[in-house]
C-alpha cells in the first residue's frame, strides 16, 4: 500500500472509530438521563430546560422508595423467584443433558426431538392455560406460581449436552471401572469440569428470570407479592406523578442485573452467545 | 451387557424425570388445553360449552383482531430488518476497537439488553414525556412541534420499535461480534496485500462469511418480535391500547380483561400456529439457501 493510501485508510479508520465512540455515548444517554433525573429534587426535574447535572444532588427518592413503598417485599420476591428458577432449571437441565450425552436409553431420540421442537413454542400463547393450571394448583400470588411456567429453558439442556459430549471418554470409562454410579460420575467429574459453563448459564438464567414481565404480571394480583419489574409499573399511587421517584424505583429494579452483568461481563456474553447456538 | 443397558435406562429415567415432568406440566398439557378450550365458550376459569369453530370464524370479522394482526406485522417490519442492520453496523465499529476500550464501549451498547422491560419503559417514557421529556426540549430547540408520542396513533409503533431496537440490539451485537471474531485474520491480511478497499473487503469477505450469523440474528429477531407484548402494553397505559393492539395483547385482553377464555384461546392458537409456521419456513428457507451455495 502506498503512503498516501495508508494515510487515507488511517484517516477513515479514525473517523469510523470516532463515530462508534460518539454513537456509544448517544446510545447510553437515556440510561444516564434516567439515573441523573432520579438524583434531582422533584421541582428540578420538571424545569423547562436541559440540565445534564443536578443543581442539588439528592438521594431522597431512593430513601422514599426504600422506606415508603413495598420495594423491599418486591426485592425479596424477585430474589426468591430468580434463585428458585435458576437452581431448579440448571439442575434439571444438567441431569437431562447428562443423560442425553452419556447414556443410551429407549426414547432418547424422541426426547431430543421434543427439546428441539420446544424452541418453536411461543410461551406467550400459553398464558391462558398457565393461569388456569396455576390457579387450579392454588398457586396464584405465590412464589411457586410465579416460578412454575418459567422453569424451562430447553437451550440449557442443549448447551450442557454439547459440553458433556466434549469430555474425553477415558474419564468416564475409568470411573465406571471403579464402579462409580452415574450420579457420582456427574457430580465428581462432569460437573467440576464444567463449572465455567454452569456459572455462566446460572447468571443468565438469573437475569432472564429477574427481568421476566408477562407471567409475573399475570400471576400476581396482590401488591405485596409482585416482583420488582412488575411492581414499579403497576403501583402508580406509590409514586404518583413524581417522575424522579419513579426513576429511582426503575434504577433500583435494574441495579441487580446491571451489577451482575458488569461483574461477570465475560460470563454473561459467553452464555448468551452459547444460548444462541454460537460457540464463543 | 443386557443388564448394563437395563441399568442405563433406569438411571436415565431418573435423570430425565425432573425435566420431563416440568415439560409435560408447563408445555404439553397447557398446549393441549389451549386447543381444547378454543372450541368452547369457556370463561378464563372453568369449562364451557362446545361451540365448534365459532371462535375462529368470529375472528375473520373481528376488527380488533385485524388491528392486532396488522400491528404485529407492522412492528416486525419496523424492528427486525432495521434492528439487524443497526446491530451489524455497531458490531463492525466495536470490532475495530481493542482491549479495555472495546469492553467499555460494548458494555454501553449492551447494558439496555440486560435491563427489565419495565425499567426500559420508565426511562423512555420519561425521555419522551410530552411536558418534561428531554426529547421535547430538543424538539423545541430544533423548532419542531412537540408530539405526544405514546398517545399518537402515527408515532406509537415507530417509537416502540425504536425503543425495542435500543433494548435488544445488544444481543444481536454480541452474536455479530462472535461471528466477526471467527473470521481468520489472514484473510484480511491477504486482502490488504491486494490493496483491496475497505468496501471491497467488506463486500467480498466480511459479508459472505458473516452471512450465517446474519440469518441467525434475523431469524431470532423475527420470531421474538412476533411475540411482542410487554412494551406495547406498558406504553399504552393511559393511551390507546385498542389502536395499538398486537396479537399477544389481544390474547391478554380477551382472557384477562374480558374473561373470555375460549375466544382468547382461538387467538392464542392462531399465534401459536403462526410462530411455528414461520419457524419451520425460516428453517427450510435457510436450508435451501445453504444448499445452493
């Protein structure tokens, strides 16, 4: 490449990079704006001009949200549901993925086919009968009721099967020679060798469940049983038309997943690309 | 050997049982029930009388159902292709960066995706607020007339479409980045030696090699957006839900607001079949396209 050609390439490369950085700031601006607005006094929020930083920095809306609304209860509900769904989903998927990967049994192909087919099923279409089912079980307004229809993420089974398939056969053969049972092989060999993918899948399952809206919204009618994402939009009288208060509640609802993401950025991105069928 | 196989089957049954039980309970049983009650005049809870295909034939002349179908299609049009293109452009930009800067910039683009939909709604509802929203201040500065966006028949769907792209692009960006990383650097080096221009390099190398990821992103988006509900519901609060009706919203309205389980189930079955047909078609088309190459 000639010297001028190189310069031109660098110039345009620089322009593209600059545009990318600028666009990233514009992209993230609504997030910044939501947070900043939640730190302003209510009368400052409605001023008729743009102020990018609060005149008076205040945490009063956070204090209000945490002390005068049911956010505490919603937090607890969200944590309980997200942890419950994560543990049950990961465990049941791991067991099933292990069986599919390591054992030959009648109905194995049918099961595999069922799992693949279930990708197409729109769970949104099942809300009526999920509601009927959960109310027949008497689980409306309970953690178990919020959890039940969310306990399936077929993709996790598929990811586990792929990872278990890659464990060298020698490990299993040696363990079988030692008369180890399948559970011991799974929990002493296969699981420890796949801790990385297990934590990654657990984190994203937690985030997915924390963020779920439609089903938690339908299956709860009592304010005290709502999850965080539902509560902050459904209970207007808790916040009234106090914009800053509402935004403070929004920040509190987004904080746990945002922190989880920022702490485990690589795990989260790994699990998400895996769940789309791409090896990271 | 025979005993071994028997033992295997027994162990497998135990291992598979928890998943299978949940699967039957929350996937298979509700699906069967959904088809069943769609032929009855059942309310949300309790059984009803058999009415044959009535619930389906009524859909044909139901204006709100038509609105729902139309809006769902419109929403798909507004989000799927634009969302894929924007995510690709962002991914191309981000892939040029390295190290910590790349991680930081990627995080800025990705953060919205991991937030709950209601947080996204509250932030954007505030940005778009007719009286105090920052966008309206910008409109004022530019000399444009203010628009009550979430209350407007014209602007509602495009606005929710943009918010949806903003919310979900992070996911597609990740997939594109993974795809870009898997293209060997040597190919680019060879192109540079040949003095290939940036555009030629993109058209001849990046685009064709990224094609599988592009179709994957497109497919995932298409199927996800057919099932749109949350954003439309939230932004319609205090607005015009009946004008903004989409398919899942219609299921929700019939079942949970009008207590007509049977009629709602007919809409749900329509959606169910639609999603499955689109999934299968997509799969077949992709296979055909892949086979021709």
